[in-house]
């Protein structure tokens, strides 16, 4: 598996096929005398922003804290990856996942209020 | 002690040889499954090699990489996981 | 032809009507005809050629790789590289969407006399309702059928008996005897209005949503040639009519109101309503396409649910995005900007950002990892590279000249 080509920046889908976000980051765990372990997928605005600059990351964290809807970053254990073909499929229930918080927020606070939502 | 590292931030980092010379940039991380875990097998370190000079496609990709795009060059050098010293992630070094 | 092929052809024709013959093509072709006769026909021809290859490529890419274009660019080149071209594209889309909404308002203004500033918000609301409640195929089919009205331009061009030798000469690029700055500015505006990046996103997203596969490749090719060829023919019609009607009178076209009478000398009292109708339908189709396309672009950058055929509740962020985009564009139009100037300017701006969009795309359709053996041929690659590079280089030179010396 080539982590950059086959995983990073790919579409993540939950068990139910819903789109959860993109693979914004991948966390490696360094271990003494052993090969690094691929530990987590990470997604969220702070992870994305960090790839551009530290300052942008700080802004993303502050903004997320103020809005209070979703965490600035969210991790999925790598052993939850079920498949990585066109999309990265993970063993997560999208509808209750914290990563889906913004989608739920928009649905409940905006879209549902527009008649006949 | 376990230390965590963001792979996406490692991309494009300049790698230095033991003598301090530049070896290339980290372009790809290859993982394999062992005992139900995914572990890093090797890193691909890219330079502007012969392949890039003679193929328009690879030349184009190289230009985009300079502009921040990800992706590995075909002439990238394979470095085993234990040959790359990541103790300072801002300055990865080849061990030998 | 199978039913599925027919459906694909509809997607092609709507992409063409919505993306090709819209306020941009009409304005650029008509202005070019009025000022330079048939001399700029080559610009329409070469940009259409590039467009046919690009549309074919985006359909093929989606069918084989099962990915929409914007998804694939982020996946292949990463977030850092993607974000700047994306921002530029969204910005240009917003300007063009404003121009299209302006075009619909103008069509209504021509008939009723109501001011654009007052019409912008109601038209934007109507557009939003259509996207919110409509399905992709419904929007496609109704625009495709109503868009056939634009054949009026070809009929009018035919009735005007243009001199075939002079016409053919127009397909060979030549330098103008006077007004060089305007000439090149119009040439790039034509290229920008023809090769619009939002069309590729719309087309490839539609192909993914309609689950095209390798069997769709033949119909994709036919669609690219047929659909875009249709749009090209209409544009040429507009240019010829405008050249025949305005050039002999030495009328300097600098507003849409002047363009509105273009069909009248040929088609009599039908001319005016047909012009207004064509303008209204085409701009409305383009506006729908732009709003959706911008929604796709943003949703595919961040990995949200998207798709015109799902209910807004199932894709709250996508629906919210295109709604906001429509509101912003309408607000731009209420400031009273001149719609013709906005159109010409945003078309030229499109030409400037083309390489940033097209180069990554070209690398993708030539990458075996995504399209296997269906990589692009050298003819298509060469044509696209030349058209895009020439257009953007001319644009970089022509836009400052136009801004400095022009109107």
C-alpha cells in the first residue's frame, strides 16, 4: 500500500456509504527498534489547515472552538479501514460519527427549516 | 516511548545524508500488513532523475510537485524504514 | 442507439447549451461579429476543438476511474496544491454566475422594461427553487428542449447568405487592420467563454452520478463532438448574423440592448422575442450549471455528500453551498454592474486561470493508475496544450491592454 497515493486525500466513506470527509492526514506511530505503525487517519479543518501553515491551523482551532459544532480534528483508527479502492471505506457509522457533526448541524439548523425540508 | 508523526507533514521534506548533503525529498511512504497491523516498510525519496528529464508527463508532475503537489517520481530511491532517522522530523537523515 | 446513449447525449447537449451557448458566448460572438466581421471565426473554431477534446477527456476519466474531476485532483495532487486553483475557480465561477443571472434579467428586461437591479433577486430565487426541487435529468431535458430555440441564429445566418469564401477565410487566424488590442481581447474572451472549467466539473460529476462505465466511452465521444459541435454552430450563427447586421452599419456594440435587435432584420417580428428567449433560456441553463458545478467543486474538495438527485436533507452542506453561491452572485448583480462588461471581463479572466485547471487534469487523463489503457492520445493532448497555452498567454497580454485603453 502506498500511503500517499492510495490513502492520503482520498474520499472517506462510512459503513453506510455516506461521505465522511477526506483523508486530511495520516498518523504514524514511531516505536523503538520496530517499524513505524500506521496508527490513524485524521480529518478535520485543523489538520487541513496545518498542511498550509501553523498560523492557519491556530485560526482553525480557535474558530472551531467558538462555533462549538465539531472538533477541529478527528481520528479514525487505521484498523477500521475496510477497503481502499476508489474511496477509503471505514467501519464507522457515519450518522452518529463526530466527523459528520457539521453535516448534521446544517441539516437540523438550516436545511430542515427551509420549507418543505 | 511512542511518538506520533504526521505523514502529510513529512511529505516534501528534504532528506539529508550522513555527511550533510541533500539526498532528495520524501515523496511516498510504503506500508505493508503484518500480524493484522499496517506498518511502514520503506520511504521513497525523490530527486530530479533521468526519467523526469525525458518524459513530458513526468516532467509536468515534477513541476507541479515544486508547486506543492504530492506524488512520487519514477526514479525515486527506496529507503528502508530503519535507514531513515526521524528523531528530528523537521530534518530527516539517512543513517548510512 | 441505446436508451442510455441517448441519455448521455442529453447530458452533452445540456452541458453544451448551459456551458457553451450562454451569455458569454453570445456576447463575445456578437461583439466579435459586429466589430471584426468574420475575422474571429477561427477563435470559435479552435477553442471548440480544444473543448471537444477536454469534454471527451473528462467524461472518459469519470467513466473509467469512477471519480469526478475535482475529487481526483485532490486525491492525486494533494490538498496543498489543490487549494489555490480551487479558490480562483470558485471566484471566477461566482463572477460568471453573476453575469448569467444578469443575462436572464436582461432577457426579461428586454421584454418588460423592468430594471436588472430589481430582477436579480427574484431570478436568483427562481434558480434556487429549480435546483432545490428539480432533478438532474429534469433540468437537463427542459434546458435542452428550450435551448433548441437558439437554432434561430443558425436559421437567420443561413437566410443572410454569407459569402462562403469570406466565411472560410475567417477560419484562418489573421491580424486585424485596426483595433488590435480589442481584437485579441475578444479572441481570448471567446476562448474563455468556450472552454469554461465549470463545464468539466459539471460533466464529470454528472457522469459519476449517472454511473458511467467503460461501455459509455463511445457515446461519450459522440456526445463531446455532437454536443459541443452543436454549441459551436450556434455561436458561429450568432457571429455571422451580427457581422451581417451590424458591421455594414458601423454600429459599435457596447450594450446588450443593441444586440437585442440583431435577429429582427432577418426574422421580422419574431426576431426580438426569439433573441430574448434564447438569451433567457441559455443563461438560466448556464446559471443552474454554474451553481451546481461550484457546489460540486467545494463538496469534492472537502469530501461532503453531493449529487443533484439526492434530497437536500441528505446533503445539507452541498445544498447550503450552492444556495450561498446563488445569493452572492445575485448580490453582485444588484450593485448595478454593467452586465456586458462583467461578462467580457470574466470570460477573459477564465482564460487566464485555464492552465492552473487544465494542466493537472491533463496529467490525470494520462495517468495509467487512474484510466488504465484509456490514456489520452497524442493528438488530443497536443491540441489541448496548444489551445490552452495560447489562450492564457494572449489573455495575460490582452487584459491589461483592454483595461488600460479600452472602454
